C-alpha cells in the first residue's frame, strides 16, 4: 500500500530554505519516492491558507517513506527546512 507525505510549508527565510533545496533532489533520488505536487501558489478553494508551498510525495510503501525520511542524508538537510520555514507535515496511507 502506498504512503503519501504531504507538507504545508510557510517559508520564513528563503536563503536558509535554499540550502535545503540545494540537496533535497539528490537525497531524494536515492529512494523510491515520486513527487506528485510541488506548488508555490496553490489555489485556495475553502478555508484559510497561509503557506507558501505544498509538497506531496508518493512512496510505494511506508517502509520506503521511512527509509527516506529517517535516513541520515535527509535528516542532515531537514534541519535547514525546519530552520527556514513553518512546516506542517503528515503521512497518509494510500488506497492502492
């Protein structure tokens, strides 16, 4: 069953966030994930939205997600994202 990583991000420090982006792609390539959404201006249909970016990544399994998210490579760059932005992230199970 697939797992979906969903991040709602409000960037506060673009320079620090860029340090995360500079390495996120190369770290991500090592794992079995697929970017589905990278949007800096989603259209709000209902409710309030104060984020500047949404990211949705699909993984084949929860284990694939864990291998990526908890890897030492990702944890090292994650510090830049967390320092640069207010982030709300979830892991949701897919239906296939």
